[in-house]
C-alpha cells in the first residue's frame, strides 16, 4: 500500500543520475549525493554560504552550578571571519556534569529563553545529553531583511536565483557549532544530533543533508519543504509557503508555486541525503497543515538510498501508522503522536529513546 501510494505520485527518481544512468551501488550514490545537493541548493534553499575563513569562539558568560548544580551553562560568541569582517552570533551551551564525553543536540530554536516551551532542558540534561541552543533570529531575522545580522554577510545580493534564503543561513550557523564541537573536551563529536521544529525542522533537515558530520537529523513537524513530499500534499502548498515566506528559500523556488507535479525533485531527495546516518521524523495527527502522510511517504521513499548501504532505513508495516506509534525498528525513526503542531517533552523523549538505542550498538 505504501509502495503503491509512492508510485502514484510519480516522484522524480532518486537513483537515476542526471545523464539517465542508474545508481546501483553506494559508491554511485556518493556521486549522486553531489547532484542531489546541487539540485536542492539551486532550486529550493539557495547555495549554502562557504565556511568562514576563520572561526573563533569566545566564552562570554558561565554558570557552573546550573540546574540545581547538575549542569554547566555557557554563553558563547561565535566570531566568523567573512570577507575580512568579524560577523558574530551567540550560542548557549548547557552540559551535564561528569566525566567523559556526552552526546549533544544542536538545537535551532525559536524562543529567546533557553528554558523554552519546546525545550525541556532538565530532562535532556538528566538523560545525559548536552545541548547547544541557537536562537534562530540571533543569526538572521525571520523576515525579508537581508541587511542585518549574519544575513548581510552571508548573502550580498538576493538577485541571484540561487541566493541563499534564511533556512540556509540558520542551517549554516548550526554547522559552525559543529566546527567547534571537536574542540570541546566533554562532547562526543561522533554523537551529534541536529534538531528543529517546524520551519526550524526544515532547517535541521537541510543542515543534516548538507553536512555529514551530524549523525542524527531530527525534524519535528517540518511539513511543507521540510519532510513532506510536495506532490499532492495535504495542507500547505508551495504557492502558500512562498507567498508568506519567500525569503526562507532561494528566489528560484518561487517558480514552482502550483507546479509541484513537474518539479525535477521532491523532498525525498532531501531525506535520502541523511543516509547512511539516522533520520528521525516526527509528525502530529492534528498537524494537517504539515501533512503527516506526506512526511511519512517521503521517509519511506528515502529507503531506496539506505538499501544501497545494506541498511533498512525506515521499517514499516506497509501502511500509514496509527497515531501514538513509534516506527523504531530500522535505521530511521518515524514518530507519530496525537495532538497538534508542537515540540513536546514526549517528542524529545521519543528522539532520545531512539538515539540511546543506536548509541549502545
Ligand atoms: C507556518 C508555515 C509552516 C511552518 C510553520 C512554523 O505555519 O506555514 O511552513 O513550518 O509556520 O514554522 O511554525
């Protein structure tokens, strides 16, 4: 049934090179990976800005007895040298106390507070995870303003059809945190997850797709131009998203409004780039705007890439799961809960349960 539903969408083939040749091995998929990244950058999110010439991380504040003394809190300032200028954005790091190296989340979040409705910090720390929090608008405003913050350094002109949009910029900032992680004594650089909700779930996916250093890529309720296939999608369409939020994307993406069926890509391209790493997709039953079924279908469609690595990808029962189900048997997680558009404690715990399982292997 799932295979049939995917077939009916006539998706562009993941495993066919641009020149029409088939992609049959994981080595071939590594070459296809470059084509897929190229398509998604040129058509959807814009060309990812290059790494800064130099990165320096400054400790600006520290509290060693945070969360009743069980955590360390640090405020960091990331200084990025771009075209000879010092461009900065802040990041907050909270780590559990103790010996050894901890797995961490790089969380691109909405709020201005570290303890936020989408961020159950105490539970995360108690479960032995550290976290880096980027408050997304500290990097670039969630608006059409490309003249302030990091945006003015990362995009000189919005005239180019493939100029980076804001999603690419927020993702770029998460990659700079990843640059810093190997220098942190108490962080396990092999066990880093990037996570975001909604527009920031789209950001987490683009980040993890473009940067293979992230072992876990978590999209919560990311919907349109995130985890959901755009063809025959319930809820938000490309016309609707590009009407309200054109600046999230590259200018060329606007051309696909109302033209989903003819697009030379769909969101399974994005999800397949996470292979052979772990993809964790969360959907909510009440979040019809995001389109849970198409989020599930895109995850299932990415299995073709996992298969080339001898992996299962998402293990499912060949039907759309009932609410309050975790499909967690394979390399990918599909977490489907009741309720509405939200990043809840329940979601975080499902993601940490899955990562805990993968880490002991
Ligand atoms: C809007 C938008 C979605 C987005 C969401 C969010 O609803 O249409 O695409 O995911 O905002 O970020 O909360």
